C-alpha cells in the first residue's frame, strides 16, 4: 500500500513540476524533420566531457605552455581563446512577481497543491538571476494517507535563461532527499552535493528547462514537429525529444484557454523511464503559462490544472473566458 501511494506521489510531484515538457533543454532548441540528424547536444556533451577531464598544460615562468621533445622543453605561444560571453535570450514570457497555483488530482480526488513562483531576483556567481520556487504539498485530507512536502529552487540567469543553481528538497512519507547543484556554464561543469560532472553548453535543470521553453516561438510549429532538448538530472545529462501535437481549447478552474499541446517522448533508460505518457497544455500566447499537465502512470492518471494566477509579465491573450 505505502509503496503504491509513494509511486502515485512520485508521479504527482513530477507531473506538477510541468518541467517535464522540457525535461532536457539545450541552450538552442532545434526543430527536427522526419530524417534523423546528429544531435549537437551529444557533440556538445562530448566536448564538455573532454574539457572537464583534461589535465592542465605545464608552463614556464612566462605563463606560456610548453611541450617536451627529446627531454628538451620547447616553448610555444599560448592559445588565444575568445572570452566566454553569455547568450542573450529575449524573454517576454515571465518576470519577478509571477505566481501560478495548481490543483493536483488523482482521478476524482484532489490530492495536493502545486505552486510555481518568482518572488525576487537573486545574485549568483555575480550574475542577476530569477529566483524560482516550486512546491508540491499534499492536502490535509490526503496527508494522513501519504504526506508530501517537496520544494524545488532554481536560479535562472536573467540574460541567458540558463540555470546557475538548483536545489531539490524532497519529503515524501519517510523518504527524504536533498540535492544541490551549481552550474558553471562557462566551463561546462556541474558541481553537486554528489560530485562534479561535465555538462553541455547551457544545460538546464528540470525547472529552468520549463521557463526557457516558454521563451520559444511556436507560431510556425506544425503537428509532428519535434524539438531536441537536454537536461542535467542527478549525475547525467539526458537528451529527450518533445513533440508538438497541435492547438486545443482547454477549460480549467482558472478559465478557458486557447492552448498549444506538447508531449515529451519517454525513452527507456532515461529520466522518465517509469513515468508513462505526459501531455502539456500551454497558453497559446507570448506568456505560455502551463494550463494543464496530464501524466499517465502505471497506477492511473494524474492531472495538474491551473487554478489561479497573478503577477504575469503581460496580457494573457489566450484566455477565452
């Protein structure tokens, strides 16, 4: 019983995150046709791995690297590298003050509440960041069966919409997990509470991925179009495709909206191996706020629906009524 309930809440927590729509975002999302093409994400990860694992080159007193030939040190000119500059992403989708509240239901039972909020800016590594909080809590009426108090935090660079820090604090029944990661986007390294790992350029965590996804333009997208995404989770960078399904009208507690519908394509061996099918409805406007998330899991279907919103960065043009 307890195992089954925990599996349910694992699905609820993941579904409510809404980040599953972009469970693995690369810095640049690529639309894919029917033909398979080599992923730049994989190439980027290989380069990052080589860079993270490479040893330093010995140098002489002038700072110039040298190589040994027949035991004789020969000085060479230092390699000139272009200084790293963060990309600039146009963002009209969200800003400080945004707060989204969701009901999380299993069948006809409202089991919990999820809140996504951007309460303030925060400085991380000398950079201005959006401080994003995401919480999932079981309702008192459900907590006596299985209590959940999950908290996620991500600090997203305001200019590049890429994460610099991520925290995960899970409290589900007797299960607990605390995880912190700092993303050195310049040197392609993730430093976590569990170790140091190579990452692709502009890799995302499961929360920042969702916010970056909201900045993309879907005006020319057609059903069947797929996007290659990349995300760091635990100790690995995962690649995942997200398919554009089309446009639908969707009614939830917060109103009726015109939406765009997308689906992360679950692959064996990846982050979503056991989560089942996930479908996401986003408002069909510049804000692209999540309206509904439906997750099919082994033990049933979980719905996360928007109940209220405030502090939006612009007009919610997609709302019909």
